[in-house]
């Protein structure tokens, strides 16, 4: 009997239905990347490093302000340099002053995030369930920090995607090898182990040995919970170690050979071990990640702890896979809490596993009818649209002078901002109505989908309407256009830590000065650049009072939450 003929477009239609959430989120993420330039404080630093690599035709080291940049390994800089070249080759218009395309430098972050949506969908459908795969992707895509890091020129999204993919490939191989999941083809488990090792090697080339430390900790903790004692040969240890070394060692060896052992010390020891034990920036108390997690995945953070508890409380949930997923959340949280330096984005690699746990918990509460759990879930689904609806409404009423609240910044009274607020209020109102309707219909999963769609539409509208408004305040273009004619053919120095935007739009190197005596040695007529907050701090001290009489302010330009000063030596 002949098989029924395939209807034209049937396979493509099936693919669209299967990957509807990854496609939906991909369109959102891609639509926003061309809408702004290099925003302070961090994006200009990465852009300047790429620019100096291009100017030097350099592939081994990132450079910054004329010096080798020792903070991170090379992979992210390679990808930015390649994507900028591809952007120009495809007809993109680079900025004239630096020959860089902002959206092209964002591609490594946004494309890695998009890739992971498709990967998470297929992985969760393979090893968990189809419904869970849809729900986990939609929840991950609207985590506020995941969305922003996917739009931002920073190293953390690429690192998180590589590391999370490594862990998922590894547990997939473990499940197959132990008969806990069906094979699809011969030798599939070793292939998944090799893919995990490749991802681990690339993650190490992205952010250093932290990838290896977290991975080893998770695997050891998991094997201990399973009471598994592997022989090294059984664990494919030597072949996987050789593959890892083959990926990581060449660049490290070449870089250390060219720059010397001091470069290796700063890259491996100083930026990892010493930074963890004796941090010099982003210093936070031990409990800070509890606060970060609350906001970075809000409102789903309200369900994260109950979701983890349900894994260990209910025996039927305590499968090896779910234990591994929970460890991918708990182990990084605990280990990174011991480091003094903390930022919410450092936990980004755990976010996909948090989305899986939360999605599983939402599926579970459809069966169990606990009033407490149901009430917490209703609160989680309602709190965001309700709170945002109230905020947008109050702001509009204040702008129209219908209610009295403390003075707003002048930017809120601009017509473009008011139009943006009206659009956001409309979207939030519709989303709130949809969520309330689904809750009263006792369809919590549909309510969660309504919330995710509302957040996607809010992100899209806020980006398209809000980014152009904030653009002049967040980049250094105005600074560059004002200062380039003034500083031409003059020596320029920077007070304290140089900002990439100051370099990016002036085409000048600016040696850093950290001592008052050194600043006073600047020759008459030459320039000193400083952030207004740093300059006010030093000149308010007795040791820096002489700087006020030695320099005159030439121009002052807003930059992000600060102002950047051009000072000339008298």
C-alpha cells in the first residue's frame, strides 16, 4: 500500500507549529538590535577592543587603549570582528568615525540566544515532553535579564548558552548510556558527550576556567546523588580531555608565548582566582544573588523556590534528569555566592534550567489543587500586568496634571515619551484582561501564555519606541563630535579608568592617570578627560583641591547616568 502523499508545505507547516515560540522570540530579538548605537557603560568598551583589533589586523589578542586586554579570552572578540566584517560585506553602513556597525557587534549575543531557543525546544521535547518544551522556551524568552543580555554587547550571553548547552548535552548522553532515554541512532551517547566537550572548550575560550569549575562541580554533585562510581575509561575521560585540550590549548599557548607569562597570570589567576577571593569591583554581600534572582527572572522568581522544593518533596519528580536540572540552578548559585564580585548576569547559564523547573511546576499544579500553590501562581501571573498597568496609568495622569505626585524628570513630558506610555498602557490593559479571563476559566497554562505574549509585546514596543528616545543620552556620539575638533593634535589623558566611548568617538588613545601629582604634570594646553562623578570626588578632597585651579572645563556632555568632562591644563 502506497504511503499517502505529502501535502505541499505540510512539513514546513509542521516545523512552524513545532517551533512557534522560538520563531516568535527570534523575530522580537532581531527586530530590536538595529535601533541603537553603542550604549554606555560597557558596549563601547567591547566595540573599542574590536576596532583596535581591526586597526592592527590582530587575531590573537583583544586590545584596549593601545594595550593588550587581559580581562577575558578571545572567542567573543573573534565573533564580533567576524560579524562586523560580514555586516559590512552584506551592505551594512558602519559608523564613519570607527568603521563599526552596532547591530553587527550584537549578533554574537542575539544569535546565541536565538540558537538556544531552538536547541532548548528540541532538547526538552526529546528528554521531557512536548508541552514542557513549549512552556520552557516561552518562559525563558521573557526573563527580563535574558532578554536584555541577548540585546547587549557583552560576553555573558554567549558564555551562558555554551555552558548550558554543554550541561544539556552531557545529561542527554548520561540518560542514553544508562537506559533512561531511548536511542535514536547508534553511538549517540558518545556523540552527545563530544558535543558537550566542544561547548565546554568554547565556553572556556569565552570566559576562562570558570566554565570548567562549574561543570566539574555539577557533574560530581550529580554523580554523588546517583551513587555512581565511574572508571575513567568508562567515563570517556581521556578522549574527552584530549578534545577539550585540542580546543582550548592552542590559543592559550600562542597568546602566552607572544605576551609572556605575566599575561597568562593576569588572564588565568588574577581575573579568576584573585577576583573571586579578593574582588575589586561589583563587591556585594553574600545574599545579593537572592535579590538579583528576584528581579532578573521576575515574576517567575516567585515560583522558583516552590518549583525546586517540588522536585525533592515528591518522589515521582525525583528523576535523575530533574535532579540534574535542579543542580544546574543550585550549584552555580552557591559557588558564585562565595565570590565577593556579584552581578545578576553571572548566573545566566542557570536561567534555562530555571525555566524548565518552573514550566514543570506549572504543569504539576494543573493536577494538584492546593489553595496555597494556586494562590501563589495567580499572584505570579497577575502581578506584572497589574503593577505595570498601575505605573503607566499613574505616569500618564501625572503628565496630564490630573493627579499630584513628586516631580518627574523632564524627559517624561516629551511627546515621544507620552506616546510610548500610552501604547504600553494599552498593551498592558489588554494583557491584564486576558490573564484575568484565563485565571477565572481555571486555565493556568493559558494564563501563563497570555502573560508571556503580553511581556513580548511590551518588550517590542518599549524597544521600538523607547530606544530612540534614550539614544542621545546613552552613547558618546555627541561627546565625540564636540571634542574631536578641540583635541586634534593634542595629548589627551583620562582620569582614572578610561571609558571605551571616550576612545571610540575621538580616535585617540588616552593614557590613564590615577594620581593627582601625575595630573598636574600634564603640559599646558593638553587635555584631561574625566567622568563628572570621579572628578567631583577627587576635587572635594584636600589632596585634589589643586586640580580645580590647574584645569579649566572646556565642555561637558551627558553620558548615561553620568557626565563626561573635557578639561584643559592651564
